[in-house]
C-alpha cells in the first residue's frame, strides 16, 4: 500500500512539473516576426516621362481591378523609361533584423513581347541595382495584375543606414507605356534574430550618393606637351631603339589608344 501511494505521489509530481514547465514556456517572451509595408515617398525620373498630373501618391493604394482606367489613380510610365522610387522604412525596423524583402506591384500594360519592364532594388553595399522581377507574367493590356517578387538575401543591403530603399523601374524600348496602380515594399523582421547572410557585405556606415543610371566614364588626364618625340612603332615599351631583352614582359599592341598599369612598372 505504501509503495502504491509513493508511485501515485510521484505521478502527481510529474504532472505538476509538466504543467509548470508549460506555463513557463507560454509566458516566456518569443521573437515574433512582423511585416511592415512601405509605399513610395518620391519618384525620380532620369529618362523618359510619366503621365501629367499623376503624383507618386497614386501608387500608395491598390484600388484598381479589371480593366478600369482611372487617370487620377495610377501613374503611367511612358516610352523608353528609367527612374526610381524612394521608400523610407520606419525607425523601429532594424536592417540587421530584416528576414524577408518583397516587392509588390499592381500592373497593367504591354506584355514582355512588346515592351519589357524591369524592377530592381538598389544594393547599398555593392552600390548597384539588382533585378527582382519583370512584367513577364502580365497579359498584354489585360486586367490589372498583382505581381510580387521576393528579393534575395542578405536583406540588410537594401536599406541604407537611414532606412532608405530604392526601386528602379526601366523599360527596354519606346514602343509602349505601362500603368502602375500600386508599388510597395514589404519588410519582414524578427527582433533578436540575425538576418540571413549572403554573398554581399552589409551596408557601409555612410550613405552613398544617389545612384546613376549612366555608366561611369573615367576622365582623361589633361594633355601635356611631350618633351621628346614619341617612340616609333619599331621601338620597345621603354622607348629605346635597340631590342628589349625581357621576353616575359607584357607589351601593349601597337598604336593602342591607352593602357592602365595597375601595379608594377
């Protein structure tokens, strides 16, 4: 009888311990993922134009469906276009805790066989644009189509130290125009959880200048008057008239316009 009572008391103790542990686990603070959707605050056009009287605030709400055409409710991007939208994340969204970035667009316009529209996020670490999606899944001037594209990790690179994000919009020709009723960026963050790592580095501490859509062309040095006559095509790289005794030395081709010595002589 004593042995049975002891087993009974032991069983009660196990049950009580399980209940207590369950309550502790339920009351313990957990890192909950939260999603913040930000809309554009500014539109910068570098090539082409947009519809007259269509402010960037038209892109803040997805309120068009079917084939509805409300000029004052969307923004039309016309011809051969290039520009970018600026977004600002709330102060409580830490770039290092962002675990997902998604771009959302409500699109109506040409199909890719007529005109391809490309959307790209600015990478503040690499200081360049990274494509996230196109209008490939949209029918040619069909109904308004909701498009969503997830960006690739690491996600902190898409936010500047001040929380700024940029989304580039470009077309590949001038044959048509595209209408956008809604453009937003969804940020998912988990407090206390490090963001997924990837190949790119984290954003630098300083905010870079606005990105340029034109390739960088190095500035040529000012021309100077040579003090000696330039070597003839028969001379070696050193300018001597005799043969150059350096079989392993690299020689630029004759009449090359310029060359850039990275290291060495």
